[in-house]
C-alpha cells in the first residue's frame, strides 16, 4: 500500500535532462520540467559561482532549449538556475564533459572561376559554425563564400572570379574559443 502511494505522488521539484558527454562546440538540447518562473539553463565550470556562466539562456515557457557547448575540451556542468533575493542560485547540476572537436570536408579539388562548387562539411555543427572558401593565409574569421552546417551539411558555393589556390575550411565558432579552423582542404580555382 505504501509503495502504491509513493508511485501516485507527483514529483515535487524541477528536473533536468541533458547529455553528459558532447563534442566541444556542438549543440545540445536540454529538457527541463517543473522549473520555477525566471529559471535559466547554463553551462559553467564546476567551481564557478552561480552568477558565472559560459553560456546561459532563459527557459521561459518552453520545456527544452538548445545551447552550444564550450569550444574547449574539459569538464563543465549543466546548471538549472533560479533566483533567491535577487541573486542567482543553483537548483540542479549535471556534469558535462566535452571531447576534442573534429570536422570533415568534401569538395572537388578543382573548379572553374565563378562556377558552382558542391561542398560538404560535417563537424560540431554549432549554430555559428561555417564552411567557408578563403585564401590559405586568411585568419580564421575571414569572410568568403560560405554556408552554415547547422542548417544543412551540404551546399553549393560560387567559386571566386580570381584564379588561384584557395582553402575550404570548417570553422568552429564556439563559446570560450571563438573562430577556430577544424579542417581545411585545398581548392584550385582555374
């Protein structure tokens, strides 16, 4: 009888469900139930105070949201944050370990000037990651024909009008690291 009563009793506090291991820079969906008003989900270092977050987002009325993992490899934690006396408080914690980010690129090695270049780029697929065609000596934040693999891992880029050697890059742009080239492939524009 007591077991039946426990089974019928509704859960009392909030709950959080999120991946425990994730490629650095990847997006993850976090599910939260019974969260208090004004609750936020955050990713922090385990020893950071409640107000310190690498990434944070308010829940609002949604039971799930997506957040980008830090771009660095290491130990972090998911936090469900509430408020007490106008200050953030940690309601729940769950460990998060990020692994080394990696990416792959596929494209023809040669393309005629101004022609379409079919490209495939797979990596962490963070919301700010991009696959871009630039000169080989360009910095990681350089602009050029690009697409966002979080939206679609395949696209067609327009080859530059100027012939020469270019570099197709998968650029991860994640919290803590900013733009970082994970993979590159030489493309000759003829």
